[in-house]
C-alpha cells in the first residue's frame, strides 16, 4: 500500500520515451517502435530541460552519444544493450571523458587514458554513455552541487548523488554508482530510484576512486528491479539473474535496528503499513532478534572507513590542504586516531558477524528493514546511512525500493537484504515485493 502524501510543485513530466525503463526500452527497440537515436535524444532533451536545476551531470557527451545511436540504428543491434543510454559516476575512469573524482579543484580536467573495467564492459555490452554524473564534495558524505529532483531545496544524498538524481528524474534509465557506506541505496531512496548494492567484488572495483578496499562496491541505480536483473545478468554473466518472478511470497525477517526510534514518524508509519500489505499478500514475517554484536556494525564500519580514508586521502591532504573542506580534514583526523590494532579488531568483529548471519537468517529468504530515517533532508546535509551501512561492511547484497511518498511529497524506500553471493535470489524476491507494494520511481 502506498501512502499518499501532500505534493509540492510538480516537476515537468518526462516524455513517453524518457520515461522508459531500460527493459521497456529494449523491448521497444526489439519491436521496432523505438530507435536508439530517439531514445538518446529524449534523455538528452530531459537533461537540457532539468539539469540547470538538478545538477546531476558534470559532463554530457551529446554529439558522441547521438552519433553512436545513429550508428547502431544504421548497422543493427547485435549486443545485449545496444543503444541503452547510461550515466557513469564521476569517480569511475572513462578514457573519452574527464573524470575529476568529485574534486574539480584538485583534479581539474583529469583525463584517464584507460576505461575502468566496468566502463569497458558497459561499452562491450553496447551501452550508450551519455556522460558523467555529479559526485558529492570530495566524493564523500558532504553536500555537493546536485539537488533532489523532487525538491531542489533537498539533498539527493551522497556520494552517488548525480547517479540517483539522473535515474529518478528520467534523464537516463540507468547509471552506474559506487557504495562504501550508503552511497547507492541512500541516493536511490531519497531521489525515488531503485538502488542495488551487490555482494563485494561481484563487479570489479578497479579504475575507480578508492575509499576502503573491504567496503567499496559497484552497482546500478535505475527505476525497476527488472532493470537491476538485466544489468547484473550483463555484467556478471549469471543466467540466474533472468529467473522469472516467483509465484509465491517470500519469508521475510523484520529488523528494526537500534536507531529505529530516530526514524521520522512518517517513515515508521510507512514501514509498518508496507509490512501489513506484504503480510496480507501472503509473505511470512518473522521479527528478528539480532545479536548484540549486530547493533555495533555501524560503529565497526565507520572505524574501517575512517581508517582507510585517512590513508587513501593522505596525498590529497599533504598536497592540497587548501582545497580540503574542514569537515574532510576532521574526518581524516578521526581516521588517524585509529590504530592498526583497532582496524584489525573491527575486521575480526565483522567476520564474526558474517558467520552469525546464516544462523540468524537460516529460515528466511531476505531481511526487510527501513532504508532511511525519513524523507530527504535539506541540501545542507546528505542524511544518514545508519540503516544501510551494516550491509556494506558484511558484504550482503541489498536493494532499496521506493514504495511511498512522505508528508513532504518526497520518496521513502524500504530495504531488502539477502545472503552473500546469492544476489540472483534476492533480486527475484525483490521483484515479487515490488509487484505487491508498487513503486514510486516513475512518479513525476
């Protein structure tokens, strides 16, 4: 059940072509009712209409994208994703477009000579790269120029801010982002997209700005679970991602973590309403009693991320301190307070939690929990990732589904979490849950 909410001023509706999800567009291409050039132009026109307000793009390769689309239309589609418009987070190297890593003052005009492997794979699959998506300041949890497409006074979150905003605002059907704490699911949740964080290392994290080796992961932001399945099938090659939607309903473990009381009343209400809807549809809900160690996962994740970031950004601090925000310097100082022994203890504790997960979840198909504390806050903040970051540490696949609007008319999502290396099963159940709860990803 979707909770209807008070809406603010409506953003311009997208064209019928820009509204297409990736899967819908591919079916239209196959049916001959859509051309690659028309799809590219519709997305580029949406960017031209909206990006002066939303700032989801730092580079748009319009002429090259149109020429690639025309070439596919002329020669015919031979690859799985020929002609699909795609955005790329600007921390991911592209050999034909600048990659300024979210730090244009430090890396102005930085031009890689080689594509990151995920970009090379995207090209090999036929995707039409429209450009690079905006990143938050210093590519971490600091507000940047991008804005929430539903209300430009609100945050799109961080750091895959532009990726979430571009997909949710119909500028592109899909963008590739990254997550270290909550940088895929949180922008997706705040902007009204579907965000998926796969199991660690399922897609190579190479040629991408590094934050923390035990945490960094690549994943898609789009507008349907079906599109996530298409994306993962293409990038991983596992035919199980093409599994049909299950006929029955999943067994879901319900977890309200220690920060649940901090969630806004509207977020709590929407979560409980959606649980009732799932139960009425036949889902078996089990309240989970999590070990005390699980309530400390967020703290462990922050130790690891801060420790690693302080070392990854060491040269930036040394050589470009004048371009570093005080908040970044303070976080790097925090990371330097953690010793090697602190870091090792956090890694060991995470390993112990991973072993516990199979006992906790042995009788369920997925965990269901909130994605965020509420609607997107104002643009001087990027919001909290307290409900998301645990799964970055434990490497479980997780997905956000934009199931409702809050009192401000902004998207609110729920989160489903699966077992490590069982990503296809999680997405199959997510598709079933999406069918029951609906999606606000397409609302204009």
